[in-house]
C-alpha cells in the first residue's frame, strides 16, 4: 500500500532523511521509532505530500506522490505532530469544514462527522471551542479530522502525545482496530506503545533506517533475549558461580536489592544470560529445584526494547 | 445505468476548485469569530469618514462628491489592509494548521486564492459599510452617481492589490508584526512613487520616460484615474496584475518554505 524507495531529504547542508526504503502493506501497523530529530516527522511529511523529497519515490495506493499528490492526499488521513487545529472554531464546525474540503456535502458530511465523533468519543465537547479544550481532546479532534473520509491510509505523528494513561489505552485500541483493515504508520518514542500496537517497527537514527522488523525480531536483538531472571529473597552465597556452571549459560550478573526489613532480606536478582540466545529456562529452573533454592520469581525475558533502541541508535550516532 | 463522470473536465474542475468555497467560508467565519473583525470594521469606518470630514474639510469643500473620501484611501489602506493580511498565512504557520490545510486534497493555488478572496470579501464588506457617506452626499447635493460607483470599484481593486502584497509578506513569516511592517513598507513605496510631491522632483533626477515609468508603478497614479470617474482598462489591468503577480509569488514562497 505504501512504498518508500531511496528517500532522501536535505535541508541545506543537513541530511534529515538519508536513503530510506521500506514498504507497508494493508493490515499492517508500522511503528516509526527513533530519537528526537531522527527524521521520523520529516519522512511522514514527505509521504503526506506536505514537503517534497530531495530524491526518491513514494507510492501510496498505486499513486506517486511526486506525480499525483492530490490523488495520494485523498487516500491519506494525517495527524501532524502537536495536533494542530483551527482553534477559534468549535469541534463540529471544524470537522464539517474538513469534510467539506474533502468533497463531502450535506447529509454525507454530517454522517461522516457523526461517525468520527463516535469513534473518538467527542460528543460531549462537540459545541466547545477547540482552543478551550484539554490537550487530550485536542489530540482526539485532530485524530477525528484525519479519519473523516475513512481513508485507507493513516499517518499518525505521535498520536498518543499528551494523553493520560486511560486515553492512551483507548487510542491504542482504536488504532489497533483500524489496523485490521487499513495501512497505518505511526511514530512514537514510547517503546511499550510500539509493542502494544504495531505489527512492525522501523528504527530511524540520524536519518538512516537502522532496524526494520517485527516487535519480536526487535526484542530478539536484545542482550536480555531469553535471559532468565531469578529473584531470591536474599543474596545467596556462591549462587552466581553455580549458575554459571549450567549448560548453555554464558554469564551471570547479580543485582543487589535494598535491605527491606533490616534483617538482611534484600531481594536479589540474578540475570542468567544464555549462549547464543538459546532457551535455558528449563535448565535453570531444574537446577534451582535440585538445590532446593528458594526464589521469589523466575522468568525468561523476551528482550528489552529500550536496550535495543539505545544500542542501535547510539551506535548510529557515534559512527 | 449511471454515468461515470469522474473523468470529465467538469468534475475535474469541481474536484480541484470544490474546496475553495469551504475555505472562503471558514476564513470569513473566523474573522467574525474574533473581536478583531468588529474592531477592524469600526476603525475602518471611523478612519475613512473621519479623514474625509476633518482632514479633508468635506463640508467646507462645498462639493457633492466623494473625491475627498477616496483621496485618503491609499494612505489609510497602508495600515488597514496590512493589518487584515498580516495574519493570513502567518497565523496558519504559527498554529501549525498550515500542515493540515496543505495536506488536504487541495491544490496550493486554490488554498492561496481561497484565503485571498475571503480577506478581499471582508474588506469589501467594510467598504460597503461606508454607505452613509453616499447618503450624505446625496442629502447635501446632487453628486454624480457614476463617479461614486467607479470610486468604490477602484478602491476595492486597489484594496485587493494591497491585500495581495500583505498575503505575500504573510507567507514569508510566522511573525505577524514582521509581516505587517514588510507589507506596509512595500505598499508605502508603491504609494509614494505616484505622490505628487515626489513625482515632480523625480523629473529633476531622471529622464522623463524613466520618471513616467516609475510613476506608472504607483497605486496612486492608477487610483487617481479611477477616482476621477474614468475606468480605464489599463488601470484595472494594473491592479489585477499586481494581485496576480503577488499571489503567484505567494504560491511560490509557500511551495518552498511551507515546512520551515
């Protein structure tokens, strides 16, 4: 549905987007991750036709942004960063205006407004001036605006920015629901959000695409992938060395906790790292069982996104 | 049996210019949503009639015409119209709505034209509200209705030219004050080029053909002709071409700087 090929954008001497290529299919929710200023927003602005690329091609629903910008824009719903809106209008007037500019009139327009108002739960503020709304409502007004024509493609630049945890959850549910049938690109720097909503993620750093994969694939890049975490009620003498002896274990790290009751009970976490990311949970748990070592919890890590994120973006920034 | 009309030039025109009306509506509506519109109209009426009566000594002139009324327009518009136009794009830039507007399926020229027409219409409304001046002249004497009419047409056309300049300066910045000052200065130069005091001294420095050419670029020269009751196509073309040129510049500026 969306094809981005060899996209380059230069602002003067600065290369904001450096040869990015990717593709998003219908039914996919693609997460754009990256440090601030990495080029996420710029890439989105180019896909929506707001700014022209320096070079490269973008095809949305079979139409080339460079040749048929209007045709592309008709298929896209766009939520820009900071959710701008004509703030002197009330919510209904504003949504009607967007519907009219998108070619809807009369009953069709009113139905479209009703539909998005329901999806984004805006009924209670329908007649309020946008300027007087809270950040959460403004964000939803902008989201409603993006969906007014029920577009096959949604481009959402930080859609949950400024929302409270409940609203964030609601917004993610809506996006996930839409993702079944639409093609969605969203940018975020909340890693947990990417895992919750996206079927695929791209990490951009310094304008370059450094990782492209499913959340699971990203997690697998983590040092903690398949590492077993064992938490004991207090430090155990010699446990580190013993754990290291287990077959398939590469290394063990101990993290001392705080003394909780002044009697030496400091919950301690042992991170058991496997060799070449193999599954070692059964071995470790069997070992603990055989030695009758009491533990508070034991689990295998899927991998730490923040670790992967730091790893790939910092590496990119230094190179 | 339904006709597939999607490829006819008519529907193509409709789809490209279709968003024009909602844009004009929204812009006009947003003027009246804020007190700015009412303040503007009141200042417009006070300044246009005030200058006529007090600076122009309308009553003592013993002349049943609106010549004095229109005489001050080029000067008043420097401030009045620059202040209408300054927010046009600067405000969209500041609010970020430019990113919404220009990613809707609207060609850039339709957006530019729509915003311009809305503001021009607004100025037209303010101009029409000066109608008590017409009534006064009819009450005091027997004015030439044709001259009054051409005066209004000329003033409206000239207002459009001022407005197109401030649209252009507004597209250059997100700062309304900068937009206002730049537009004020450009318009001031265009007014002064045809100002009597200046034109007579121009001849001392430049050959006649050059000083003539310079005066031909002035608002004042062309407006004075219309004001006298002669609608000459050259004057109309002058104002329309200023508008066209400035809107084109406006489009080009936005095309290149909309993201910054």
